C-alpha cells in the first residue's frame, strides 16, 4: 500500500513537470554541426574575466576566471551527451579545467523525453543548492551514467538513489520537483540557446565565442589545446 502511494505521488510529480515542459527544441546527437555562444556562472556569485557573461543561474565547473570558456548545451536524457560525458570530459577536466586554464559552463537543453530531462536537471539544481556547485555536476554525471536505469516508468526509486549522493532523501526529491522556478530557468536556457545561438542538437558547444564541432575526442581536445595556447593560459 505504501509503495502504491509512493508511485502515485511520483506520477503526480511527473505529470506536473510534463505540463511545464517546453516545446522539444533539440534532437540528441547533432553535435558535429552545432555550437553556442554565451558564458555562465556557478550557483554562487563569481565574476569572470573580460568577455565572460556569467549569469547567476548558470553552472560552472572550474575557475570562473579561467581565460578559456567552453560552453556545453546538453540534456541528461541524451545518450550522445552521456557518451561525451564519459569519454571526453574526464580528460578535459584533468588537463584543462582542474589546472585553471578552462572553465566549463553547462547549460541545460531538454531533449526527448523532455519531461524526464527537466526532472533530472531540476534535481541537479536542488542538489547544488543543498551541497554546493560540485553537487550539480555529481548528480548530472550520475544521471548520464544511469540513463538506462532511471529513464523508465516510475523512476522515483532510482532517482532517490541518485540524489542521495548529494545528501537528498525522498521527501527532498518530492519537494524539489515542485520548484517551478527551476523549471523556468531550464526553459530559459533552452529558449536562449535556440534563439540566440541557433542550437538544434545536443551536445553542442562554443569555445571562446566560436561554434565548435565535435568529430572525435582527439579533434575536440586539439581545439581546446589551441584555444588555451592562443589565450596564453
């Protein structure tokens, strides 16, 4: 009986987010020809050096004052984004982000199923509020890696396991999924990505204001290395 009640509550939350979901703006896996422009910032106030436009609602990995800015538009339900997260980001993080040369700005751009994409990103933002900016990327990484487990009917139990990594429990998850203002932040990221930067697929990137292709891990890293050298980082 308790389990049935929990499932019903979960269904209500999913329906609420589905109603709030934006139009499907992107397809997963169009990265080779897409990019974006814009700069961002972590949940805490921080100012980047000249040229960076870090908004209070943006999420940043690394030093916000890093000379090179890499912006990623991605969706936690996109398999291609998950592959990039697993195969490319670890090396970029080790070589360039953790060394203070590059900051990664992550902007949500929901893809099918859009309501689930919103759910995951909202939970990541709640995790950041509770446990700090790193928790946002911790939960986002877990969502990418666990796509096959939580993108399904009645995903609540799996999502509870994921957010527990950031110190959130079931009631905290339920409360988070009522945060309409967080849904609007994500919707705004998607609208601006499409309207200002022509984003059509995920993952999409810009590197220091220029649209960036993603053909292979080696090619991607070469572009990052060239930008770092050019910036004298």
